C-alpha cells in the first residue's frame, strides 16, 4: 500500500513539473489573447485533476505514517518476542549442557562402579579359594588333633594298665 502511495506521489510531482513546463512553454508561445484563454482553459482542465491529486497527498502521507508507526510497534513486539525466545533457547541450551555433564559424570561413576564390582568379584573368588584352603587346612589340623587325642588316650590307657 505504501509503495502504491509512493508511486502516486512521484507521479503527482512529475506531472506537476510537466504541467509547469507546459505553462512556461505556453506562456512563451502566446501570440494572441484568445489563444491564451484557450491554452489557459486547457491547462486548467489538465491541472484540476493534478491539484486534486496533490490535495489527496497529505492524507495519504498521514495514512502511510500511521501504517509505518503501526509496523514499527509490531516490529518492536516481534523483537521483544524474538529476544525472549532467544533467552529461553539459551537457558534450554545451558540446561541441556548441564544435563550432558551430569550424564557424563554418571557414566564415569557407573564405569568406576563396574570396575569396583569386577575387583570385588576377583576378591570374592580369592576369598572363596582362601576359605577352601582354610577348610582343607582345618580338616588336616582336626584330623591331627583327633589322631593325637587317640594316641594320648591310648598312651593313657596303656600307662594305667
């Protein structure tokens, strides 16, 4: 709409200049008074629409200014909304970044726990092996004690008898 009004303004200005040029040319070439009146009448017929068009220019310009002001207000609203969305996007990015760091930390912790569990499994196997060895050793010691008690019991019975 503003572009159309701008074209109208340009056309009105150009036609005014052209009319002034015609008036100047007509006034320079006026040989008699009667042709002057005919030229003046003709120019007046041509100038009347131009004058009316020029009178329509200020309201059209006012409308264009109002449209521009409305567009600027709308643009300010859009800019504030874009700024708000950018801040929200930045906050979400920072939140995601923090969450990634936390997940990375949890992954490291999980990996360390898996290593600890594997070590505990190895230690448990070693403990089971030690318990097995202890049982074997305890069995041998118990057997030796039983044998010694039997020998002592036999010697005690033999010494009495």
